[in-house]
């Protein structure tokens, strides 16, 4: 009899089965689902919230799951890995008491009344977001009207939203059409930058990554371009940099760590720069790369707001500034005026600024930048979020 029942269940389409499970299950606040970067890696705010739970032994009291496409990733504590859009995935989403994510959940997931959805988000914005955008050029979006409608529908399922600063809080309210509670506490992922910024931790990470201890480290972390894509949510790496020139001018004293945005899927062969350029893929968390680098090179990425916590030099390589600002996204503030470091547009200018190391003249702008964007980061955001989870209890509803 049971075999016949199982055979019938197996023929039910997965979404129909998911909807059936929603009707059957009660919500279990002991089940917590974490996801970062659409399941592409174990990183960001969800990672550090979970690791705070591990530090407190709460991974033994709660059933923690990480939605991960990469089955080889090793997780600390007792969390289990779940593949996206699998039967276990839908089974857990039908009954989980907490969702913790730094990006929007897919529209086919139904957020139940007694489930707590904590949207951690993933950065302070320079470029326009969501409803503040003038148009949408991202592959896979049918129209700007549809994009906005779906975004509003999604943001209304969030119960809490984390903000890094007052500036972001004001933008999030409008751009996300969000009316519930905003936790203006800084980002959990940045606790590491405040609490582990010391020589011993930095040396340990360099050893783990097999990086030379005697070279200065440049972290190059650009964002993606909405109109340069390979497919839906898969983007190209199109930065026009002369890496041979960089190697010629800098390799004596520097190495470069290249960390593309997690949406960039294009693979480029950098093997000819081995020993000088080290590439880190989408599955690697950028937080440790911040910590070990002496200098950040970026463009319009929100990495600038996190990295400024370290009070280290930044250079802004903005080869397509006018097009990106005026045609692709638009900015919330004038980058050239507020940037706490030089803004350059060519490889030669970039090398000149790296070698000059004349950053004293940017200290006033740097202090102003930090006051505006780093005031909430105090190294305790993860603790605050875990306290919130505990406050919601661990019962069935």
C-alpha cells in the first residue's frame, strides 16, 4: 500500500507537491534556512549570522540549512547543505520558521504568515536600486513595469531588513517600497573587519590562501554591468585593463587578488600572470580578501563602503563612468566628489596612483565618507541578529 502511495506522490509536479506540503505542515521556528548570492556561495551576511550561532552553540538547538549549489563547500557546525530547486529545498521552505537571505527569494516560494523572513541585503548603494532605477537592462527581465511589480511583491514578504547606515535606510524605504522594520545595525559580514583586523589574523589568512607574506596586496573588486551578460543573472567580465603592464610595473612589490562580482560567470584565462595575479571565484567570500589587502581598486561596487572600515587606501578605476552613470544605472551621489581616493580611467593612471601612494590628501574626504557610511558598523551586528532570532522563540506555529 505504501509503495503505491509513494509512486503516486512521485508523479505530482514539484510545485504542486510544495503547495500541498504548505497545507499540511505547521511552521517550525527551529528550522532556519540561509542563502547567500542566490545559493552560489557560503558568504556575506547570512554566513556570519550563522557562524555567530555556531559560536554560541545554537546550531545544535536549531536545524540550520544553507542553500548551496556547490556541494563541495565545507560548513562549520551542524548546518546541512541543500541544493536549490530540489525536493528537500521545497520541503524545507514549506515549513521553515526563518528565512535568512541577502538577495530576493524566487517568486514561486510562498512566505507563510508565521515564517520570519530576514532580508540582510548585500551592500550600501551608490548605483540606483529597484524602484529608483529609470529602466532595467538586466537579461531575463520582461519589462521595467514587470520588474517593479515583482520587486514590490517580493519586498512585502520581508519582516526585517538590515541596513548599514542611515543613508541606506532612507533609500531602502523608497527604492524597495518597504514599510516594515529596518535594523540599522551595520552588516554582520563586517564584524570580521572590526574584530579580526590584526597582524596575526591577516598572516593566518595569507598562509591559508598560500599568498606571499612579503608582498603588498592589491584587491581588485569591480561590479557587473547590466548590459554585458551571457544569460539571465550571468554576466561578463569586461574591464579593459592591461594586465601585462600591471605585472611589468608592479610585480616587484605587489600581487593582485581579482574578485569579480558573484553574478559574473565569464571565465578568463589569467594563467600567464601566475604568481602575480590570483583569481578568486564566486564561491569565495570577499571578507577575508578585504582583511589581507593593503589597497582596494574598485569602480561602482558597494565594496567601497565595507572596505572603508579598514581605513586603507582606495582607487576608483572608472573606465566607463559617463556611460554607467548616465545610461546604465544612475548614481545616488557624485562619486568623483565623494570618493575617498583618486578616480582614474586608464591602466597607466591606475599604476601611477598605486606607485605614488599619496593618500594623505584624501584623509579629510575619507573621514567624511566613514562618518556618513560606517557609523552603524560596531562589530556586533551578528550578535544583534541572533538575539532577534532567539527572541522569536523556537516553537511550532
